[in-house]
C-alpha cells in the first residue's frame, strides 16, 4: 500500500512539474487543440485525467460499441493499428515527438488505452488469434521508453502498465 502511495505521488509530482514547465500561451494552444477531440477544458497535457479520457471515448464513438481514437500532439508521432474483434474500444493519446505505437491484435473483444507523454517512446503490442476478451492500459511518461507486449492469457487480459522515467524497457511475453 505504501509503495502504491509513493508511486502515485511520484507520478503526480512528475506530471505536475511538466505541466508548470509550459508557458501559458503554449498550454492554452494545446488545450484548444484538445477541444477538437471532444476533451473538456480541464484536460492538461502531461496530467491525463481518466475521467477526461472517458469523455473523449464517449464523445467519439463512431459505432455502438466499437471505436478507435488516435490523438497526436507533437511532431512525427505515428500509430500503426491492425485490430480484429467483434467489439473494439481503442484510444491512443500521444503527446510529444517521435512516439510510436504499433498494435497487431485479434481477439473476441479489445478494450485498450495507450498514453504516451514524452519523446521517442515506443509501444509494440501484439496478440494474434486470442479467444480472450482483452482490456489493457499502457502509459508511458518520460523519454526513450520502450514497452513490448507479446501474446495474451488470462493473467494479462486485464493488465495495466505505467512506465515512467527515461531510457527504460519492459518486455512481456504471455504464453
């Protein structure tokens, strides 16, 4: 419990410092850009509120039960998404430069949220031919972070990974 509290405080102070490091004009411009995607005024870059993310998801549903949202703010961000399911709810938010998301998944249902805040971050998420209902969240806060997630099983189908710092890698192989 103490570790979770300390980790929560660490993430809070790290993201708060990033928000206050922005000049007012730049922050206002970024908030204006986010309004295009249906996000409320109190959604700040680097301090992503789950309630605001839900607002984005609710506002952008293109079909009943299925949607893919990609929000990119910065330079040279890319998302390669190849998913196959009967119900897909996928949200990708990239804030920074040179961030890459590469998803290749096939499952009964896919509910996934990916957040990248920083520069030169990479996420590879691959789970082919899974009969699981996958509900995952991956977050990266920092620079030069890498996350590789291969496969799916009953342990990983509701996985949440929060990666922060600089120049770190996580490799997950599910069998």
